[in-house]
C-alpha cells in the first residue's frame, strides 16, 4: 500500500508570509508579488487566462515551420508572432496527442487565435501559402522569367535583375547569358523567397539533371547548346534523337548547321517557320547559316528528353530534316539535298492546302 501523499503546505505558508508582509508595508508585498505572482494568484484564485478565445482578430500572420523543427519550436514561434497567448496553451495540445506532425512550410494564420484554432489552421493544407510557377520546355529566358513573375507575383524587373549576372549561379564563363540554364518544370516556392532564390533553384535543378545524365561540368555548355536546338526543332519524341544525329553528322563533316531556330534567335525573331532575309544575313554568333559549328550558346530551355537526345543521338545517315505537317509534327529526315527539297515542297503544299494549315505557316 502506497503511503498517503503529503499535502503541499507552501501555499498557506506563502499566504501567511504575504499577509505578514502586508502588515509590514507595501515594499514587502511587492517583493512577494514580484517573485511569487503565479503562486499567489493560484492561492487567491486570481489566475490569468493563458489562451485566447476564437479564431483570431482578423490580422493576418504568416507563420513558417522549418524542416527539423519540433513542437516546442512551433509553440514558441506562435507566441512570438502574437498568434497564441502562451506557450503552454499550444504545447499542452501537442502533449495530449503525440501523433500530431507538422509539414514544413508557411501558413496563413491570424493574431490572437485560440491554441486549438491555431493548431487546426496549421494542420489544414488549405492554409499553406505557396507560390507556384510552370516553366515549359523550349521557352527563351525572357519567357521563363515572365512565367515566374506571373506565377509568383514578384515583379518582372526583379527577375531581370536576378539574371543579369549568370556567374553568381555557377554558370560557366563561356555562356554569354543565362539562356538554356533554367530547367523547365513546375516549381513551388515559399512566400518569403526572392527572385534570385527562384533563379538559383532553376539553375541548380538544371545542373542536377545534367549530373544525373552523366554530363561532366566542363561539357555542360556544349550539351545544353545542342539540347536547346533539339528542343526547338523536334516535335515528336523519336525525332529528338534524329535531330541530334543531324547536328552531329553536320558537325563531323564540317557543314554549317543552318538551323532557323538559332538564326531567328540571334536576330530577335519569334514565331515564324521561315527565317526572314534579314535574319539569314545578320552577322551574329547565333546565325548558323553564317557561322561554323554550334552557336555561341543555348537558345531556349531544354528538358530531360532533349538533354538525353543531345548525349545519345540516333544512328542514321541524315543531314537534313523538315517538318512536313506542322499540326501533327510529322517530320521528314533526308540524306541528300534533293530529297530534302522535295520535303520542303511538301511543307509548302501543306501550308497552302487550307486556311487552317496556313495559320501554322505564318
């Protein structure tokens, strides 16, 4: 049989001391109050509330839970940001249910929430604040940052400033700009991140994909330049590898690439199947009708398929290709110029076949 619990006598002793000090004077009473306020309140039944009532006062607060934080960290953060009244009110809820787990991220709460309301809000995915942007394959850098700005709400000017110096992201010195180094994907960013943070994420993702594909750092620029050409020229998955073979065959035999995609990029042209005469004559390091070998750098954002095709071209004798149906992406690959010219004739005939087709050919 357990011995009876000894009753705690300190409240009565403390009350007696407090009463005695009241008789001595205000100074003594203040000393007791300053050092034993909680105990005195408990004895006298004057306890202060330790929790707010309701779901907040309407003033929004963004609370961030970082990876590795424990419940005590969250409870402390809520108090510091004015969401909950006390640490204990929130932490006691966590002690009562050890199964509670928080997902790192930033959440939309309010000031002066009850501990239960704050807990419910943190466990509701609808309150998680995220900035999402989708970058499609084949976009130019200017289009990439426009997509980022549209998705995150961060001004385009911030992204323009963030890409001004590509070297800060580890992009090789041979790259004339950040073009081709921004990996296309859907991204989710925390609300307290910057345009520079986002650009770094895209570049790091591109490096990660190149590493996974077995591309050595010193070969990144060449691979991305080829991959970007493939991304802009090929339409169907198998054709990515055939376009890569055309590039390699022409480089091996010392031919100019004569790619309209690169030539138009250098001249600042967009959207047309045909390069203008000005673009073809323009003397710039992207005009593959003029220069020997690859252009000075990538012309767009290549995805995984284009990167793999750049590394692993298909086997074949082709030196030419032309898309003969712009709606379906059907492309003719040819070994001789005569065969290629017949393919170009097919494309022109397709463009003239209907008004619907003609829209693709403008």
